[in-house]
C-alpha cells in the first residue's frame, strides 16, 4: 500500500511539473507572439482592408432561441459591424416567444425564397425572410433542433459567401472585429481555413444599446475568477497552440471559417455537445487526411464580449458540459493519436488534451486523496506535503499573473487601477477552493457522459437586454 | 558528465520543490512589480503627452505654416513624435487642399527627409516604422526609399514597404513594385501585393501587360487577378489574348475585365468562358455577361442558371433579373430549363431585388402568353416548385424560351 502511494505521489509530482512547464512554455510563446502581432499591426491600416476590392464577402450566422428581448439590439449591432461585404443570417431556432415577430416588425421582413440548399442536416425550415430595411439581413425560421449546431447548420445552408463567421447573438462584437479577424486570411487566403477570435467577459461592463461603453471588472468573485480563466485560456493557451498550427478549438461565440471546408466536413455535428471544438477537430482530420497544406489561426485582438455564469450552479453546469464536450470529441478522435498521418495534431495537441485537460480532474482529485492518505499513513513528510502545495500554488499564480501581464502589455482593456489591482489579487485567491470545485464539476461532467447523458443543454443567460441595466 | 535529467533525478523532489517555490515567488513578485511600475509610468507619460498635444493643437495653424520655427519642436524627440503623428493623422482624413498644405509642412520641416533617411539606414522595426510613415505621407520622394525596403531580408519590412507604395497610388510606385517582382519573384503573400498594385495601376493598367506576358506562375496569376480588377475598355484587345490562357486566374481575369469592353468584342469570348471547366472562370464570365445588359447574353445566363456551382447559378439569376424587361418570357425560359436549383436561384434573385411584384404585373398584362400558361407560371411563382411535366405546356413554354434563345 505504502509503495503504491509512493509511486502515485511521485507520478503526481511529475505530472504537475510537466503540466506547469508546458503552461510556462506557452506563456513565453504567447508573450513573444503578441509582441510580434502588435508590431505587425503597425504596418496595417484597417481602413485599407476595408477599401480593397479583394476583401472577400462574409456571412455572419447568429442563431437565436427565445431572444425576443435582445434580438433587435443584437441584429442592429451585427449589421453595424465594420466590414465591406457582409451578409447577416439570423437563425430563429424554433423560438417559443416572439423572437421572429419582433424582428419582422423592426426590420420589415418579407418572405423570400432565398437560396437554401439543405446540404447540412438540420431541423425543417419553416421560412426564409429578407429585410426591406437592410437587404443584408436574411432570417431563417426553423423548427427547434435542440442544439446550436442544428441552427448553425441551417444558416450554413443559406450561405453564399466564401467565408462564414459564427457568433452568439447575445454576445457583443467590437465594431472592427471582423476586419481584424480577417487579417490572417487576407495575408494567406489559400492556406488559412479558419481563424478564432478572443472571447472576453462582459459581466460588469457598461453597455448602452448593445454597444460596449466601458470595460469594467465584474463585482462578483466568481465572475472575476472567470475573467482570469478566459485571459489564461485565450491569451496564453490558444495563442501558443495556434503558433504551432495546433489550435483545436475556435469558440462558438466568434470564429471565421471557409464555408467550402465547413461544407466538406458536413457542417456542425448536430448531436455534438461541444460543437465548436468538434468542428475544428474534424477540420484538422479532414485536411490532414487530404494532405492539404492548411492553417488554423488565432487572432488575439478582434474581441467578442460574452456573458459568463454568475452563480456557482450555472457555472458548474457549464463546466460539466464543457468536460462532456471534450470527451465527446476526444473519444471519436482517438484513432488520430500518435499516427504519422495526423502529424503534430496526433503527436502533441490531442495527447496534451487527453492528458492535461480530460484526465486532469481525475489525476488531481486522485492525487489529493493519495497525498492526504500518504501523509496520514506517514509515507509522506508533512514538510514535503506543504512544500508541494506551496509550489503548485506559486507556479499556478505565475501563469495567472502572466496572463494579466499579457493583457496589460498588449490590449489593456481594464483601464481602472482598482480593476487591475483586484484582478491581480484574484490571481492569488482563485486556487482555493475554486480550483477544487472546478475539478469536481469536470469530474461530474465526465461521469454524466459515461452514464450516457449526451444531451446538449444551453446555458441560461441574462442577455443583452439585461446587460443594459448595468 | 551527468545529464540534466540525472541531476534533477538525484536532487529528488524535495530539493527541487524548495528551489521551485523560491523561483516561483520571485517571478510573481517581479511580474507584479513590472505590471504596477509600467502602469504608473504609462499613466504619467500619457498625462504629459495629453498636455503637450493640447498645447500643440492650440497652435496648430502657426505650427503648420511655419510661424513657429521648426527648430522649436524638431529637436525635441517627444514633440517631434507628437507633431508627426498629428500631421499624418490629419493627412489621412484631409481634403486635397489641406493635404497639399500638410505635405508642404512635412517637406519644409524636414520630416519626410528624416523618414527617408531612417528608412534607408535603420533595420527591423525602426525601418518598418519609417516605411509606414513614408507611405502615410504619400510623398513621391519617398518612393525610392520604399522601393529599397522591398529588397529587405525581413518579410515584415517588405510588407511595410509594399503597403507604403500601395498607399502612393501612383504609376511610379507601380513601376517599382513591378520591377521588384520581375526581379525577385513572389516573396510576399499575394494579397498585399495585389492590393498595392490595384491601387497603383488603376491609372495605367496597360503597364501590367508586359509583366504578365513574361512572368511565370504563380506571379502570373497574381498579376492576372490585378488586371481583372483594373481593366478598362481600352484594354479590350489586350485582354483577348488571356481568354485562352492555360492559367485559370488569367482566364478569370480576362472574363472580369471583358465586362468593361465593347459588347461586340466581349460577347463571344464571355460566352465561351461561361462554359469553362473551372468554376470561378465561369463565375467571372457570368457576372460580366450580367453587367453587359444585352439580350444576346440571355441564353448563356440561362445555361449559367443550371450550372453545377451554386455561386454561378446565383450570379446568373442576378444577371437575368437585372434585365427588368421581358421578365415574363425570361421566367418562362427559366422554367423551361427544368432545373429546380436554377428556379430557386432565379426566385431568390427576384425577391432580393424586390421585383416579384413587377413580374406578377407583367404576367397579368402579357398578351403573348395564353391564360392557361399564365396560370401555370403564376402557380410556379407562388409555390416555387416546377410544374409536373406536361407535354403541351412544356412545348408552349419552350416556344417562349426558344424565342429568347
């Protein structure tokens, strides 16, 4: 028994060490990349991108389900995006409220027979509408498909543009977000097939008419901790993975894809729990199997602001769903592991996700139990135990502060001193007991998935209408 | 000598953890100190800068006209940066008269000369900054320094120089870019190059022709795409030589450019290109045919409506809807194609252009079409589905379609 505990603790030590070193490496890569990106932007002028006739058209797909309170503001914001050739496709996904009616009234929708080629599976479409106020707006009214993926597929069937941008209708995009996210595509249109943008936490910020007026840090601790998590995930993780062309996830709230490639993989998988992750994984597989030279990029400055859960229950549900989504994608992709054909995706990205994302809650919880057990049985010195905890704490804090530093030296959206001090303070506070709770939620997600609960459950949000009250 | 792994292994977790804890805490402290120090420094810097900008803005006219001697601010780096930035921002948004005044100021104050000098002497990011500033000035004397930047080993510098030259939007800048690509080949991504060339060759597109003739793929395709964008009616005959080119991009460019030429010249070429095996060549040909607005293009547009590619179908439909006359006959011809995707594309284009009502009125008023057929056409318009195959009706409809062909 003692021997087993000893081996387990030793393995846990190395697991932590490798995981932290991986994050540290990512932090260094990310800081270097951001600095280069900022300098590169110096020779760009967004207005030039806007003026060139070579800027390709984009269709923005915004699925909406029961969003009568905020849909008009959201549509107006999306139509106001700064981009020369834009088409907005709003998919009314079987709303039971007056989502369609309010749009009809506000945008003078008239029924049309627009091009709709049902190449991708989705629930039946009831009608298509085009706005008389702004011809760029097309509304697809469909029966509820039970998932965001189903709604996006319906939108994809109506797309005629070579690029498609998927957004959440309750998120706020900065006006020049599309121009910025298109920069990698414009630089290399043949190679870049998808680009992800950064998602930031909207809670606490001041919103007027759906437009972000002033960025502030949320008041609740649980929301501030999520701000740090998002900074860490996007400004460190995704930035670094994208450098090696191993980006495995483009957030469903804001990403641009080449429509022909999305079509060739059959669009979103309707039953996928993490539909955004699933799509990118299938795109990697498709391109690698075809032997095509491609790139999936990440741009850290086109910002999309989204609302995050503000209570433990919703957050727990969201994280359990994310974990289920992870397992739901990694399991079908297991045959990509360690195969030459899938290159760095099979050798690095997927093994990392298996080891340090999917199995992290299992390893951490088991590790905590074995460490405590070993300490009780005298197989572990109390000093070493406390030193180990302090080491984990200090190292994790370095990564979190590193993420805040990234935000500070590059995008600097939090201008208030008070906000920055609070943000830095939470870098020290987030580890207990939030991290442990997070692990339990993720473990719960895995358990639910293994028990056969594969249903897609949307997160409940207050939406833009409520956010205006801030 | 033991490897680093052996050393770590021998050190054991306990010793390692202690060292790691110290290192992590020191890193945390340094990071915190850096963030807080940087914030404080920037806060002070921007406060000082805002104050200075305000002062300079109040004296802006005197500054521009030279009433305030240039030496007053030119020797202070802080002021120099602010003045240059303000002048370039103003230049970006100014009308021609104001532009001339600002350019004169930039010249007289020696700012352009300074940037030219920096663009030639510096390397890396400092050179990029100088090139970007030169591009923003749009001053012809910057062209040669920008052209030198094109030959830099660093791609970011080359891109900055290319964008700067594009900003000049002059044939002289185009000459430099074309000479460079002819010499070096394609050493930057295609899009910035195309973009710069489109801006610079718009005035004299014929300057592209000799380069396209002698360039090799992939540069030839890139230049072809530019030609397609900037082609004018005067280039009609020159474009003909590319209609049969083996490079798809060049055929597409010819198709795109032909929409600007005389109909007699364009019709046959575009009709042929509308049946090209490459979809985007067909697409460009169909779009150009649609722009010609000549009834002789209708048969080709109708065949484009049954194309395998959805974009070609949609553009063909848009072209047909653009006619706005003979709508009933065109609609009958669309039905006669018996292609439901084509019909959908046509109805979409019709409804997008808000012309459905016009078609209904024309159907109502048409004397050429008998009542039975009118009912049939109205039914198709209403339901959006093709009628069941009916020999009599089909032949009736086909007559109208044949008349159009």
